[in-house]
């Protein structure tokens, strides 16, 4: 691929507040680091075409072939009355919507931070805090071929290309992602997850699936308005799980 996420390519797709300022490096360790080390306003975004030390949740690595992905981090200054960990879900919905806009297929959010398309993980979200600032990183697998994707991932990986059979314009996808993220964030800022629940509930990938998470096994019933996963262990015993790594039955 010869396309790029440089400011010239992305600038014409930036329609709102988010992405201003827009920091770009052709290659960097991690877009998270670019923003966590600075003092940036809300909506500031950092993007790259390749990360040499991309970070995933729970200390994992996020690895991609150069020029194949959307790799972006965004700065948030959430109000004190909101639970900052919910921003992972807000970003997951935004990524799912952007993927849907690009592919015409329905994408789902796998609690707490994955985006699924055709039962494959096509995007992941990482939220990191520094004081009251939250930096949310989003990685979307866009134009990878099958051999360029991890073969041994716990959640099977896909890219928009492997699933749809066509390449996609990464700069346009990033612009759409930032616009949707801004709109959803404004809703969440105003009224929490309840305000954007109509975009989340129907996209819940785990709903109705047998899951095991944080020592609890049962059927995932829903994500509640506080961003917790409700798991029915049987006999009406429903547990609200705050966070964790979910094992699920496909
Ligand atoms: C996960 O699924 O574990 C989360 C992956 C998050 C990856 C993105 S890519 C942009 C940003 N920079 C990083 O180093 N990580 C996030």
C-alpha cells in the first residue's frame, strides 16, 4: 500500500473538533506514548503508519504490517462525574460504526474493547490514564492480507480486506472514526452510557454467548448502563463484571 495517514491525506476528512491538533509520525513506537508525554487539549489525535512497539491491553503487543492499519490515539478530559473506563466502550462503538460505514456490514463490540466483524477481531481499544487525562488508542486492521495477521491470536483476527475482499481508504476511515468518536463522546459526556445505549446494546457481541470472565462462568446477558458485563451463572444469579479478559464459546 502506498497510502498514508499523513496530514495531507487525512486533513480533508477531518470534519469536527477531534483531530485538532493532528500529530503524525510515519513510524513511531506507539501513538499512545506521543500523547501521554505531552499536554494536549481534548480531541488532539496522534496517528502513524507503523508502530514498532504497539501496545495492547493487559501488557500485550499490538503488531501490524506497515501501511495496513488505522493506528490512532485521542486525548480526553472526561468530566469527574463519568467513569473514565467507559471510554473504551465509547471508542469501541465509534470504531464499529466507522467499520460499518466503510464495509456496509454490521460490526459488533465485544466487551470490553474489541470490535468484531464476521466473528473476527478487526479492531482493539486501549485506554490509559495520566492524572485526569485519558488517552484512548484505537487500532483497526484495514488492508492486511491473511498472512499479515496473527495466526495464533486468542480471538481470531481479521482485517476489512480479508473479510470484504477489497482494500479501503485508511485516511477516510480515520476521518470517519474521529467524527463518530466525537459525536458519541459528546453524548456520553452529557448523559453517560445511557445516552448512547441504542448504539451499544444491539451491537453487543457477547450477548447470549457462554462466557467465562474474572472467575465467573455463565451466559452473557447484557452490558449495563455502567459499562459492566452482566453474566447469568444460572438460577437467576446475575453477576456484574467490572473488567476482565473474556473467554467465550464461538
Ligand atoms: C487491544 O486489543 O489489546 C488494544 C489494542 C490497541 C492498539 C492501538 S493502535 C493505536 C494505539 N497505540 C498503541 O500502542 N496501542 C493503541
